[in-house]
C-alpha cells in the first residue's frame, strides 16, 4: 500500500521503526518477534545495553535531533495563522494521500504538526509547546517518551495520534483507568473533530456493540485492561469457542464453528498504540497475566474452603511449610505433605453419618488436588493481607492494585484463591472461574504494528522496555526549569517514631499555610497515619482504595493552603495538584514519602506531584528501619543497622540511601524475573495450544 505500510516483517531483533502489516500466517495478529533470542544474543544485547545504552539514549533524546521538528513546524505555523477554518481543514484532508505514499517524513510530519497545533489553538485555546512537539515526533517514530509530570503528555499525544489517524490508520490511546480515558477523549474531541477525525472511548460498563462502534473510530481511548480482554474475547469468538462466555456474560455475539464470525469481532486490528503511563503498564502490571474466564463448578465450595483453611491453620511454619516473604510464596515440606495425607484420610474414613460429599472426597483423595488446595489456603493465610493486598467493602473482597492504590472490582485471583480469602474474611463466596484464555501485556503490545508510549518515569526501566518491547526510551527536555527542592531523607527506628515525625512536619507546614501530601504504600498505612493526625488535631483528607470514588476531587483540592492529604500510591492519578498564587509564594506543595516503593520510579511519581511546570515545591522521605521493604528485601542490612542502633551508636547519614538502593534493586530483580517467567509461561501455553489446534 505504501512504503510505511509495506508487507515486510521486522527482523527478530531489529528496532521497530516502520509500520508493517503481518505476514499471512493464518493469524490476524502476530508478534513482531515471536521467539526468545538465543542466550548468546541476549547476553550480547545486555552487554551492549549496559555499555552503549546511556550513550544511545543521550543521542536519541538530544535536543538538536528532536528539535528539528520544531524548526520545521514554525514556518508552517506562521502561514496557517491567517487561513480560514475551511482552508486549514482542506489542507488536513489533503495530507492523507501524501502520508500514505511517503510515510512520516520530517517535512510531512512538520506540516501535520502545524495543522494540528493551529487546530488546537482554535478549538481548545492551547498551542503545543516545543517540548510537546518533540515528544509527539518521538512517539510518531515509535519511541517511549519520558516527560516530567505536569509537562502535558496527554496534549502532546494528540500530535502523533492525529497524524497517524489522518493517514487512515486506526489509533488506540491506552490509559490506565476509565476516568482518564473518558476525560481525555472528551477534552480532545473538539480538536479531532475539527480535523475530520471521529473519536471513541471504551469503558468497563460498555456492551459489545458499543465497544465495536468505539473501536471503529479513527482514534479510540481505552484502558489497557479493556483492550486486552476485548482482544481475548475476539480470539475466542474467532475460533467459535464463545458459547460458555456468551451464556455467562451475555455480551458476546453468538458464533458457531462454521461461522468464525467477523461480525462478532470488536477490534479491527492492532495498528498503532500510544500507551499512557507506559512504565506502569509495561512493567508494574506486566507481572500478572490477564485471564478471561467463565463460571466453573461450585459444588460444596464453602465446605471445601473451610476445611482447607482449618487444616492449613494447624500447619507449623518451618516444620510443615516454608513462607518466603521476599518471593511472596509458600511451599509445603515433606512433613507437611505427610500431615495433610493423614488429615485427608481421617476425612475420607468418617463414619457413614458424617461422610463427606463425593465432590469433596474427590479433592481429598487426590494427592495433587489436596496439596494444591492447601498451598492456596496457606497463601490466603500468610501471603495476602487485608488492607494491603485487598480490602473488604460491601461484603466483597476487592483486590488493590499495589502500583496505583486503586481497587480492581472486576479482578479475582485464580485457582480458588479468591474464594479462600473470601472464606477467611467471612464474605459471601463468588462463583469460581474456569480459564478460557490468558495473555500477558508483553505479548499483547508486541503485536502492534507500531508501538509508542509516554510516562513521567521510564528511565529506570529503559533497558527492560527496550529488550522486551523493542521500544527505545527518550527523555524530553523540560518546558520550564524545575524548582523542586529535595530535602534530606530521614530514617527512624520504629513505625511509631516515623508517624509522629510525619505528623510533626505536617503540623508545622500547615501552620505556615502550605499544603502537604503524605504518600503511603498501603491502605493500612494510610489509616494509621490518619489516626495519628486525628489524635494530634490536624485536619486532613484521606484517599485510599476505600475512598476511591472521590479521588479526582480530593487530589485536585490537595494544593489548597494548609491542606493536608493522606493518599496511597499516586501513580497515574491523572489529576493535577494546582497550588494557587498565595501557596506558591509560601513554597508550594510539600510531599512526604513514608515508605520507599519496590521501584524508584514510583517514588519519583510521588515526588513529581509537587513543583510542576515551574511551580515551587519540596519533598522528603521519612521512613522507618522496620518498613516491610527493608525487612523483606534487605534483611541482613536492616538487621545490621538495627543492632548498631541498639548498641547506642548513631546511624550513619548514608544508612537510608544504602538501605533504599539495596532493597529496591533486590525487589526490582525479583519482579523482572517474575515478568520474564510469565512471558515464557504464556508463550509455552501458546505453543501447546497451537499444537492442539486451539492456539493463536
């Protein structure tokens, strides 16, 4: 069709630069690089990335290279200022055949950016900054751009999205939640409509026909979760395996094996994607595969869960099982297996009047089934904690996203774990689910013909993003110089000391009329901090997974004078905290981090809430030696520092930095291994199902 949409495929290890159509392999979606490279190629890539990666990123993000689009756009902008709306729209329409013939050349990209910039000024009253044009051009080239928080990533994305859509290629702008998808689509709709482009939005509560209509638009805003599940449903529908899901959800159009059902499909391909908060999607959420399921068997479910939890509660840690807090796993020992076998025999040999149901007998009579059940019960008892990994609301167990602090009401743990936790908490049991399809984010996004992204914090994960997604990371210069003030870290000995110090800093700054944002890692920690502030008579607002509905209003008000806000992880909230002029004169918003996260990226996201777009602001970390990340991820160093403090010696000034670096490196290494394992496991399942005729 064109040089840009040629039928050639990317080489397995080449950076994806041009949009390409998949080879006709019998599958509508093919990964741009399906197989894992051999170990020696992987080693070579890692060596090159370690030695030349920083230099490559510095060259790729050099202002002199990216600024070419700004220099080329300015002359076009001057010419368009005096043109009528009709003339601008006509020129936009004339771009399509030239873009399809020539591709995204610098000259055509500059002309397109000038048209989009002028259209934005006329419809939204805003013009793209030079830094935003640089970001848009980098995304158009298939890169992940890092822009500091508050620099206008959402607005910058309209440049790349509109240019690709003007070419006639469907565009997906992928966000992390429904609120952001709806908000961004509504805010940018006048710009797109001026250019003759329709815009759709996909949210969680939409029916399948509505989703199909939204995906048929030139530009579609959606969440990464909705996109993945729509893709999985399409895959099931295409193979005629839809009946169970159709009956359970009432959403999918019925198809038969003789009618693979193009009319039942929702998506029209994976062409071009711009992923917002890309590091959160590509890294943090990629640890957990997405699973499409249908209702399974629920016979004797509560009795089975109660028996398993009761038996698991009698097992002794160290003797019967091992709990690895760092790996977040439990494993049975031989003594534990023998103990379970004995208890199972007692259940099976009960008197006739007390005999268990056949469904339960099948579970306890099978060595594999009972050991898996007890292992899940131990996981429910010892690994997953209330108000940390989940909350109980309206008599329901709802999973909390550890990266963003939000509840995920439509998610559930698999293989009976969710029902075991519901039983532990005394909640009504949900129906267990049988897996119909599963997919990792790594494999989904590698199927796009061209992929790009944006984030406020991606540099730390640049090597993994490049290796997994073949997506170079470039840093965009600030539009205005940062005025953020970093205060020294404070390492307390105990949790009580930490919270009292946090409350003291909040009270002092509140008296000065400065707003304070206190960031915590879990719901329990936020409620503990709230309790201390209440005891000291400090008015404040609390935002965590239990108050998630009002998050936009709470976050937006966090910049008011004297306002104290306690919130769980702030990643991808999407609402700016805007201090007024009086607050700025007093020093702006002050952010307090109360526990380091497993990735320094998330720490930077929290600190990035202050001093945005040239405003003043300050931040500091007040942490405790017995924080979970230190005791679990750096236990030896944490224990050594505790012995030092107990001996009466003062902790050295570098102790906090040492603990943070060691704990975060350990946690990030573990999480990277988990993501690699998930991707390999997903590919292995794909190969097995393909052999049986059910894979794709």
